[in-house]
């Protein structure tokens, strides 16, 4: 059984994104809505992580939260 992992910088609120490997897929969920799971391939997940590290999504940081 694969364990859900979350960022060490998730903060005191506990709200965070959690990730785990599940067979041939990567599963992603928000800790406050664990029943909603998004699945993707390891290759797409790796591309997303590279984009985050490169600042590709920084422009979205200032958007209002729903």
C-alpha cells in the first residue's frame, strides 16, 4: 500500500496537496477533500513538478481563492 505524502511546508492549517504512487499512476488530492482524487502518469507529473520549480505557474499565486 502506498502512503499519501504531503509537503513539509504545508503549515499548521493542515490544508495541503497530497501525492502518492498507485500502480502505474500518480494520484493527487487535497487533504480537505480526500474523496476527490486526480490521476496522471508519472511522466506528466514530472513535467508539472519541473514547471513548478521553474516558476512557470507563479503568475497564479496572486489569484483570489474561490
